[in-house]
C-alpha cells in the first residue's frame, strides 16, 4: 500500500505467518534525492512483537529497497525529499562504561556547553549536546548511571581548536566485551545499532573518526583481542563506507591487572590501519578513598576530572590524524 501527502510518500505492508523478504520498487517516486525512514521487524520479532528496527537510508538510483518481514510482521516507510542541511563533522563514540561515562556531574555540566557541539538524539534528530552524552544511546543501561564521559572534554577541545560544527553519536554500553560488539549472530546487536545511528548522523555530515574505549571485560584475553578488534574495525568501516581513523584508549593505570592490556593497545597500529591510542596516565578512580584515605584501586571507572583530560587526549589524536595538527605529545 502506498499513499502520498505533499512531497512525502508512505508505503507499508503486512505479511502472513511465513517470513519473507521483499524487494519494493519505488519507481513512482519523482526524480531527485530522497531518504527512506523505515520501521521494520527486528531479528526477534517472530517471538517478541515489540522488537523492531528504525533506520533512515538514502534512496538509491534504482529506486528499490529490500525489506525482511518476520512471520506475522510487516513494515512502514516514509519517503521524503532530502533537504539542504548544514554539514557537521560526525564522530562515533562507542565502548563500555568509561565511554558511557560514570564521572559524577556538576550542575554546570548539564547545560548546553558549546554552540558548535551537537548530538544525535534517540529519534535521529540533531540537538544541542548536553551531559550525559550517553543519554541517547540505544543500547545503554539505566539513565541514572549515565554521567560524564570522555566525549565532553573531546568535543569542547575539537570545537575550540577547529571552529567546526560537531555532531556526536554516543552509543556505549557498560559491562560489554568485544565479542558482544561483534557483527552478526555472534554479537548482541551493539555493532548494528552503532552502524544504524551513525548512518542517520551521516545524513547531516561526514564521519571523521571513531573513538573506542573498552577492555575491562577483556583484560585477560590479550592473546586474541587485537585480531578480533581488527575484524571489528574492518566491519565498521565497510558497513559505514568510511575509512576513518580509529582511536582506542588505555584502561586506568592504577589497576595492576590491566598493564598487559594497555601494553597491547600500544600495538594497535600493527593490526588496524589508520589507528592510534591515548594514554590514561595520571587518571584517578571514581570511587571514594578507603578508610585510610587511600584511593580505591579496585574501581575501574575514571572520575570526572580524569574523563575530561582523557577526552582532550582523544581530541589531540583526532587533530593529529584528521587535521594534521599536533598540539602536544599526549599519546
């Protein structure tokens, strides 16, 4: 079924109890550049009716789209003409809890902090960035634990040094392993959500870099981690059609059991082309000191001040790799 309202078209379909894949010919759409917003069945829709996927894609020149429908499922799509939009530098920030942000926030942190820094919200809109930046993540844990992450210091410094408009896609989830970020059936859908949301953001600009902070869940798997990470990055770049820098961060150096992991991260360029890493040197844990006033060295999370510094180090690496500028010797 198809209906038209002004310059927009609406197309939908329902299926019976057999799953099917259909190719839909949209040749009736007039000439011009169009986008397609689709609500379609998720991978578990045959068992969980509420499982669906929302994505926006470009309508290709052949004017055809392919949709998978689950048993008893269907889809709905809106086709609309692409408007001339302001171009942003897009950055994808993914990983586990330290990228999501656990540093306690000050009242001032929750205000709009830079007129050039924007974020993709949970319905694919560009809005001024406010903390916590992971609030719009489609895979995050509870809202109450989303706080300051490295994206805050990163975005402020990139804006200050380049004067360019920035669009952040922050889609982290605490407690995840690299295997959970794998593409396809072996993962937990985290990869697919990162790709989907980044493609939405790329309607408004070009992807400049991917920032990755993850490893607490894999600190004992250093023998296989880099090979798995290389495949993960290759899949990301392929699916996003963007051969952009990939930058990883060290874990908190105060934890003795992560030394081998951090040393391994230093070798990332041997496995992943166009990659780099940033140091966590000087970072301090979030947890309150113990009864003797000593830092709580068991906490894996960076405090607010450390998150801001590490975010600035990510910015330094992006300025070096994307803008051919070196501000200091931070790794």
